[in-house]
């Protein structure tokens, strides 16, 4: 028995060291990619705006270079954030009006997805949570983006805020196609894309919901999902201020 326990302990230690090496590599690689990606975007933009006459195909190629460099920059920033959270980097803890964050995030979501119907239900008075305002905004924005890109036009997306005894619940509900039980199991894992009914060839990285879970967990909160055909609900619980 002791030999078996020792073997298990050594295996777990080796796994932790391996995972730490992977996290360190991802963080270092992401950091090193920032500068060349910025240069690629900058040179493409300078060339496009130079005023020189160029074939339409070349102009289109430059637009694609800028667009892809911007997408990759977003991916790099997401990876860096996850690496920092994995290291246990503490987030700011201040009173944050989550009502204001929801209003701002919904405004951005409407601009990005005018073919969806965006709604909100919340108390008239401000609702305060304890946390890091930019990161909480990122949580709400990622959940709204997830609903937008994985549901068809015309889908109704509703954000709700419900204060409780010591927590505040933020829900994002859509009446889209739903998520299968199989896909729900790994939904918050990194680079998870879900099934075809919710993917719609969006080209998403699969990091959005992983960031939601990492940020919420770093705040001492929780996130879960329930889904069936015609109704998907993401629920985030955060400590009240």
C-alpha cells in the first residue's frame, strides 16, 4: 500500500511539474509574440494608407493581414491573462457596480450583433460586487459574445442581475439551439468549441469561456451552465460588496 501511495504521489508531482512547464512556455511564447504581431499590423496599415495605387487584390491581402494579426493579438492577450491567473496573480478587489458593467457590455454586444435581440432585467438601484472592474466586464462581454456567435440571427439574449444574501448572480440566457450534454461537460475547458449547431464556422479560439471561469474563480465566485433546446442559461455568482 505504501509503495502504491508513493507511486501515485510521484506521478502527481511529475504531472504538476509538466503542467507548470507548459504554462510557463505558453506565457513566455505569448509575451514574445506581442512585438512581432504589433509590427505586422503596423507595417500592413502603413502600406495600405501610403496613398500609393495598388491592385485590389493586394489591398484585400493587406486587409486580411491586419485582420488576422489583430485576431492573433487577441489570442495572445487571452493566453497571457490565463497564464497570470494560473500563477495565482491577485485581482483588484474594489466595490464594482455590476449594473453599469452590464449596460456597457450590452451596448457593445448590440453594436456587434444588431441582428440579435438584446434584453436586460435588473434592479433599479446599483448592484455592487467586490472585484476587478475590467475583468468582470470581460466576463460579461465574453458570455454575450458566446451567445452572439453561437446562435442564429433573431435569437433573444437576456442578461439578468439578482442580488442575494452574500452574492450577486449574473445570468445570460438565450433561446438558441442549446448545447448538448456532451459539450456542456467540457464547455469551460481551453480551446473547447462545442458542436456544429453552436459553432456556425465562427473561427473562435475556444478561450472565451475558459477565461470566464478563470476570472470568476479568481474572484472567489462560480459559473455554471444549464441548457436544453430553446434555452441556455449561464449563471455567474460573485461575492457581493
